[in-house]
């Protein structure tokens, strides 16, 4: 009886050990053990090596290095030779950025075109990439890539969810993405005067201030310089001069382009033989109108400086008192006093350097003396009868 009970206990304990894997049995299972799957992260699109423009990365990722997008044949010279389908473009009137030279390019997705707009910025399809490189000369009389310092390259990319902005700072032959902005100390000579200043590379938020458009209770980034009157100029192409917009039409890059004679036109500020008002309004349009518009950052000011706004009107600044500014040390009252530039806030704020006073507030650290002289001449040329500023 005792022996029988002992055997039963041994059998039960042995069975439990076997069930828990405690057996010393050498039997080998015929089933293949399951190996847990380790999740892998797909290789970043930025790291893909290609001799072509890296469209996939442009549309999906903010690459840490500009070169990863493959936009230029020579990755350390973003001022020339864009890879196909990129092409360069020029503006008749420049936005002032501390005398920086600017090299502009457009990359259109295959089979897509620019849609012409008569007064507003052109419509650009999803997939478009705008590239602008800033360089600073040591002397404004001697420009060109060989005589300039690479500072930054900015991208505006039209992704599926809208436009996004990226800024890349050049250092030691490489452009790296920055989001919080940066300053670069620089010394240059302009008209015999040497100046040292801090050039500000904008943060992502500052990019949005200039490029934002407020519509339907939402704010979105849009391009601001691609307007017909700013692009209506002759460029050099294959050994001859041709109108830039007509060239685009010939190349199938733009649709709905009317005859050139029907398109508005401005001029470089130093083209003294061209119409003074057209030059001044073009300068104010490209430097100021992106904020001073109905949908811009400074819409609350009521000042409207678009090229097609009537420049003899109150909304353009004639005898208009700006809200929220104290008139500065001069105690000025009106944006434009026709015939009297020295008593016009518009001119005065172009000469101020404090962030709370200067105009434009972003994009310049020093005075644009040539732009100041242009606006002075233009305001002085206005008939005093346009307004009674009392």
C-alpha cells in the first residue's frame, strides 16, 4: 500500500515538471521556433542617393542638409545650374535684405504649369519648389558669386497640405537646416561707406509673418514675389534678350498669359529714365505689400501698399494716421504728406533701425539708402492738393 502510494506521487510530480519544461528529456520538437519580429524604421528619404532631384524627400521630409534634396548640379554652389526641371527667374524690383544678392529658382513637377494671375501672386501647383539663395558682398559695387559670401538658402515647398518654409544656413561649404533663426556678422562697403551689422536668418515663425495670408479664419503660407508686374522684364537667354514671361510661355511653363502690353510693369529703382511712380510703387509692393494688405500680417493698420492700389487714396497712406505708432522722435502724424517727404512716416520709418520702429520690421538691419532716396523723391513729387493733412 505504501509502495503503491509512493509510486503515484512520483508519477504526478514527474508529470507536472514535464508540463512546465522541467523534464530532462532529450526529445527534439519538430516545430520551428517562432522568432519575434523586430520593427525596422524605413530609411529616411533624405538619405536616398540619386542623381536627380529628390522629389520624394521634398514632398515628405524636412531634410537636415540642403544637398539631400539634390537641387543643384554643384551642391556647394546654389546660385547656378539647377538640376532639371529647375529654372532661374528674376524680379524687376528687389526686396531689400541688407544688400544681399539673391539667386532665385523654380522647380515645377512634371506636366504642371504656372497659372497666370493679373494682379495677385501666380497660382503654383502642388509639388512646386521655390528656392532663393542669399549672398552678401564685401562691396556692393562688386557682386557675383566669386565676390560674395554664401549666407542662406530658403525653400518654399508646396506640399499636399499647403506651403511650408525651410531655411538652410551655409557654413564651411555645407547648408544645414535651422528652425530657430540665426545671426551672421558681416561687414560691407556701399557707396564708399563701410558698415558692420548682424544679418538675421529668419526663424520659421518669422518666415510665416511675411508669407502668411489670413483667409476664412485661418492663416496659411503663400509665395509673395511671383507677380506679373514684378516678372515683366527682359532677361538674357541663349545670347539674346527676351521678355521673361514670354519665354516661359514659349517653354510651356505658364498658361493664360495675355499679351505683354496688357501686363503691369515696374522697374529697378536705379532705372532713372523709367516712370518714378511705377518704380516707387513696385518697390513698396515687393517690400511692404505682403504685410500691408487686407490679408497680411499688418492688415489692422489699414495701410494698403499693393501695386494696383490707388496711390492718391487714403488707404495708400495719403494723410492717413497710423494706429499704434507714436510718431517717433519727430512726432510725425501721417503716413504720406503729399509733397513733403520729410514729414511723412513712410519715409521716416525706412530710416529707423530699432526693431519696434523700423520698416520693414523683418529682413533689414541697415538703412537702404537708395530705397530711401527713391521714396523721398516720389513723395516730394506728389501734388499737395491730393490731401489736406491738418
